[in-house]
């Protein structure tokens, strides 16, 4: 009897007729559910393994707002911190996560330091699925130094600070300071705060 039930469930999943709880479980795993932080990591140079001091770490929480006929994904909260003299960071966001509305996603992370490729696009390690790596004892993130002005310019195309916050100069001052330092060092005009 048990074998038949398992086989039937497997067959239904393969045909797309899986039980509704399978999709519900997948959605639950996608959302925060409970506070997960504090978040931790050590950020190092991929070649020398030296700690990278002053790298900006941004955590961004998005949420789904459900309406009768559609769902809108929107920003819920954003936080930043910088790595210390040992290249380490701890980002405590208990207040953000305890007050998070239903359907808030796990945070997305960005690590940025001028002259280096950033996380999550250009890191050497970790690779593969990186969900949850900053929870618990954290991980080691290895960033590669970018060679040449063109590589640095191409890297900056990844960054739209207004995609992380409507008011990045207010919400993410360290990120904006470092992005502008990188922009100026390769000969481009820096971002300026938008007028209201």
C-alpha cells in the first residue's frame, strides 16, 4: 500500500499533477518565515587570501504583496555594513526580520569594493547555490581584483543603486561612496543625489 502511494505521488509530480502541498512547501522555502540573521562572512582577495578591509555588504529584502488578481514584488528593507580590519562582517537585522510581513524573501546580498569583482556576479568562491551561506557561522567570499579600466567599467554596469533603494544616498551611503570612488577613478562622472 505504502509503495503504491509513493509511486502515485511521484507519477503525479512528473506529470505536473502534484498535490497542492508540494507547491506550497516550495513557496514556504522561498520566504523568510523566521529571523535568519545575524549574517556573517569573511571577504578576502582571491589570489593572496588577504582580508579585504572596507568592502560594503548590502542586504536587501523583497516581499510579495498579494492582490486579488495579481502579485507585486517590492522592496521591503535594505541594510549595509562594511568589512573590518580582518575582512569580516556581521550584519544583524533582527528588527527587520522580526517585523517582516508575510511573503518576505530571504535577503539578497551584494559585496562591493572598488577595483574588485563583486559578489554575487564575479566572486571566485563560493560558487553554485549560495542560498543561506551567510547564516550561522557564515562563509568565506573570495573576490578577484579586476585588471584594467575596461574590466572595471564593464563591472560597474551591474550596479544600479536605485535598484536597491529609491534613496540610495540616504539608505546606502557607504555603497554610494565606494561606487562613486570607482566611477571617478576610471574617468566617469559620479552619481549625484536626485532632487525631490
